[in-house]
C-alpha cells in the first residue's frame, strides 16, 4: 500500500475517535464512585448498630395452664364437660372404665372427708353416729372392696373404745373403784386416829396402875390386866397401818390398770385415725386413676376430639385448664462470652424452634435482673414479657411445659466505623 494512502486511513480513524463523545459513566464514573465511597465512610461514622448476644431461654409461668392427664388406660365411659367449658377446681370432667360404681366411690370419698374433719376436730365420739346416719352399705366399690373391708373391721374395733363402748365403760368402773378405795383410806386414817387416842388413854391408865403397883396398892392381877389392855391397843395400830398400805397398793394397781387402759384407748384412736387416713389415700388414688378431675378453676380446652367409649392411653394429655390469669417469664442463660455487654433493661428477641420466626415472628422481652453468681452454663437472668406470648406478627404462642427458645439480646449501639476499625485492628494483630 502506498504511504500516502496509509496515512490517510489512520487519520480518518483517529478523527473518528477524537470526534466521538464518551458516555456519562465514562466521563463521571470515577468521581461518582469516590463520592459514594466518601458518603459510605461518613455514614459509617453516624450509623449505629447494636451488638447481638445469643443465649438459650426457657419459658416459665405463674398459674400456667394445667394439664388434664389420664392415669390409666381404658375407655372413657362418661364425659360431662364440653370443649371451652367452665370448670371448678376438683370438679369431675369424666369417668374412666372401672368395675366400681363411680358415683358410690365419690359418695364414699365425701363421707370419709367428713370423718377426717371429725377426727381432726377431736370429735371421734360423733363418728359412729354420723356413719350410721348415712345408711350406706357401699357394696359396689370394685377395686376398693378389700380396702373397705379392712377399714370396717378397724372401725368396729374402734367403737369399743368410744364412750358407749366396752373399754370406756371399764374405765368408768375403774374410776369408781379408785374413788371407793380413796374413801376407804380416809376411813382407815380416821380409825387410826381414834385408836391412837384410845391407846393414849390406855397408856395413862397403865401409868397409874404401874405407880400403884410399885407402891403395892394393887395386886399383880390388876396390874397385868391393865398391861394386857395396853398391849392390845398397841397391836391394833400396826394392823391399821397394814390396812392402809394394802389400800394404797390397791389404788396403785387400779391406777396402773387405768393408765394402761388410757394408753390402749389412745393408741387405738391413733391407729383408727391412721387407718382412716390410709383409706382416704387409697380412695384418692382410685379417684386419680379412674376420674378425670379439673386441677384448677378455669376454662377447659381439649387437645383433641373426645367421645364417650373412646379408648385412651395411660398418661395421655386430653386437655388443659386455663385460669385466665397466667403470667409468663423467661429464664435465660447468658454465656460468659460478651457477658459484660448485657445489662438489666435491655431488650431481648425470643425465637421459638417450635414456631418458626419467618412464619410466627418473635416475642419481645426485657431483662429484669441478672444473677451475679455464675453456673457452669453461664449467668442466669430473668426476662419479663410485657406483651405476654404475643409475637411481632400478632400471633399467640401456646405455652407448654419445657418450651424453649433462642434469645437475641440487643446490647448498646456502636458506630459501624468502630466495628470496622476494631476488626481491622484484630487482623493487624
């Protein structure tokens, strides 16, 4: 190619390049980039963001909903309450299958509670009269029949120790014998006193006769006769003393027999009270096993659909009774890492594995206090829930025993620049 033609082509390409105007990004891209970078650097200084400390948490409750649990497997023969019904504490919700008459056992339990009240009030004498007034034979107790038989045997033995029983009558007679012996002792003391007075007179007569005998004014026969009278009077005193001793021995024997009888009566009453409490415990165990009872007053909510004659498993939770005044709080275990950032009053976000946060949201809490003494897992703290178990999505978390959560503690805010500089310093070190 000729030299002139080559120069002409290059000049035209160069002229095209020079005459073409660059785009906006090419002309202003670098200044815009540096402006954005400067804006981010300035923003990092002014933008503050809190640190997040992660911890484990467990939900607890005051007056939490109480479970209604079956204590035995079998058919649900009777159901008295529907879902969302109001129940009172101790009210019977339903019957589990049993060979005993549920109504009869419930009536028996009521009578036994009255007997225990009389026993605790020291009114044991009224127990037989109350029992006879019930006019109940309790012939359909099923599993409790053997225990009822043992209780009735003890009850019949106990009646002998009451006011109209054999042992109390014997005690009353012993008391009368002791009273008579005490009266006899008083009589013996009176006889002894009279004998002593008579002996004193006889002694004076003897002294006179002894003086006369020494002066030979009376013969030996009169003297010996007077001396014999004195000896007879003296002999009567030991006899009376022996009678007094025998009387006291007799009283001691009666007192001993009375004390033994009192101890026997007291022991028998104690044994009856123990037998009564044991029988009540047995009946209560039956009630726990074959009756569905409301643990507290409130609203009954079944955990599923229940029908009469439905087969239930042992230890099956059939529902809950909510009292309406439940208060919830959180026990949170703060790890020792970053513990210095945690303070009372800080907010805590609680997320429950059972309720995914993406669907249900999180529950907001606030640290009330932190214990100063650590455990192996960290520091225990209490978190209050101002809004209860209502999530940020306005959904309610249902409380269950042992419900756990992951906690995110929102600590004091820090500048983003401080964070970057801190991480840069760690890298340099």
